[in-house]
C-alpha cells in the first residue's frame, strides 16, 4: 500500500521541518516579522514544500507564526498587551503557589532547584535563550508543583502555557535580564530554606516575575518605562 507510506513520510518530514523552524524562532535566528519562505526552507531541509507548509500551519496554530494574504508566513510579533496581562497574572498566582509550597519543599528539593539554577548560570557566558528558558521553567516547577491548592496550581499551569504561546522566551528579547534572574532565583531559595514568612516568599516570587516583565517592556519603550514593582508592598 503506497498511500499510507507516502503519508507517513510527509508526516515525518513535517515533524522535522516543524522542529527545525521552531528551534530557529526560539534562538532568535528568525526574529519577529521574519518572512518564512517555504521554498527556501524546503531546499535547506532537502524536502518538498508540502511538509514545510504543514509545519508552518502547526506553528501558526501555536501562535508563533502569522499568515498574511499576499505576504505569506512570518514569525509572529509579540502581542505586548497579552504578554503583560499574562505575566501580571502569573506573578500573582505563581507567587502564591510558591509560598504555599514552601513548607512542603525538602532540602533535597531546594538542592535540586539550586543545581538547575547553576546550570542556568553556566549558560550566561554562551547564552542560549531557548535552553535557558527551559531550565527556567524547570527551576520554577520545583518550587510551585508541591502547591496543595489544585485550583491555584491549574492557574499557574495555564499561565505558563499561555506564555509559551505568546513567545517561547522573553530572554531572547532581553538577554541581559538572565543574569539578574539567576541571582533572584538564589535569593528565593534562601528565603525558603530559611523558612521565611510565606508572605515574604510570595512577594519575592511575584516581584521576580514582574521584573522580567518590566525588563521586556523597558526594552521596547526605553523612553517612558516605569517599573510595575514600584510601590509594591514590602
């Protein structure tokens, strides 16, 4: 039966094209607004345009690519308002989830988070935004996953998923933020290890998230940026 074999082949090539394009978007080789020329990509991958087209449609469904009539496929530009709303919300719910998790985190858990943070620190000199972002999510997952409130945890997961759809990595746009992020991670771990007041842990985690948001906004509007964490309770 030749048809199933042909279909399987196209699907396999489409997966390869999808991973290839997505990696280049994540690494900012294909930045916002970059035009994806299907024929050129197909040639680079030594395949027809059919699986490349399928891969681009999948990326469009994920919000990483947009398609315009008479223009074609382009890497999506970050929706700034959606990003800000998502980060504001995630800062609140993840901060609360981290505070509720704190009492359940063992020294082994904190050591595991610290090791992930050390791996992030080692990336700073040869920065890879995509890998850094993956490690960043792994770090935070260690701290918020033990949250005993399933509704709150669901909101955190929704926030991370929504953030991924907007853009794989903030750090691709503001790489200078990465070093401060690593430093703040270490501070949050120390607060939890010292069994600090849950409110203090919650605010530290919230400010950490909002500072990343602030850095992103400042990079786009350097002339009039005011940080959202000014005036926050201390």
